[in-house]
C-alpha cells in the first residue's frame, strides 16, 4: 500500500514538474531518486521532531501537574488560614455577645430586684405594723384584765 501511495505521489510530482517547467521526468530518472531520498530524510527528521515534541509535551504535563499540586497546597493553606481567622473572629464575637448578655441579665435582675425589695419591704412593714398593733392590743387587753 505504501508503494502505491509513493508511486501515486511520484506520478503526481512528475505531472506537476511537467506542467510547471515543461520538462518530462521518468520514474527511473535520478531526480526522482533525490525526491525519494529527500522524502526519507524528511520522514526521519519529522519522526525526531515528533519524538522531541512528545517529550516536551510530557515534560510540560508533568510541570503542569506539579504546578497544580503546588497551587492546590497553597490554596489549602490559605483556606486553613482564612478558616482560622474566621474562627478567631467568631470566638471574639461570641465573647462580646456573652459580655453583652451578662450585662442585659444584670440589668434585668436589677430591674426586677427593686420591685421585689419594695414588695418585701412593704410586706415587712405591714407585718411589723400588725405585730406592733397586736402587741398594743394584747397589752391593752391584759392591762384591763389584771
């Protein structure tokens, strides 16, 4: 099959030379041998270039993979740092909220404490008045009987 393709190419080349230069070459002509030799040299050179390109692509892919791994590790490190900063900020916010909540609880306790003190004070005053009045009444009753 390769011989058929080469002969078709050679026939095409002979036709092209004849059309352009009005010069007829034959298959046995040494110029055709030079064309074949050039083709072999070109094929060999292209094979070497392809081999070098494949090696360069492989190196590039390895470098790219290494760069991706490096970027991924850097990204992971930055994410960890950001998470630590967020966590630290949240702890600070929680601490501030805790202090504010304690202040609110203290204010609520103070607000409820005063009415409770007033109620207990009033209850104590009423009780003291009743005891005092009861003592006076008892003293008066006992004084009239004896």
